[in-house]
């Protein structure tokens, strides 16, 4: 699942294909894996593009979303 140059869409697409699950289930499966949560947390706080996407997710979904912003850092719930 975690190849050297993988990105989020590739990971989710692979999960959906391999396990025959929907988008929501694939996201839940990815976030149930501690390594994937660490990878996402690191990317959201390291890369500008990921930070912008995380901020957009927060604006759209608010407190019901998958991402939180605490102490100046984004993290997966």
C-alpha cells in the first residue's frame, strides 16, 4: 500500500480495487492503519499543497470532518 512515491488518490484507488469497496470504506480503511495516519499527518504539515487541501476540508466539513487543526498542526481524527 505504501510505495515510495504513492499519493493519496493512488492509495485509495488501490484499496478500492483490491478489496472491491466504495470510496468511504476505502478512506476509513486507510485511516484505520496507523502508518497511513502518520503518513497523512506528516504530509499535511510538510507540503503546501496538502496543507491547502486539509484547510479546505476543514472549511467544508468543519468539526464533522476527518481532519482537525490543533496547536498549529493538522492531523487525522
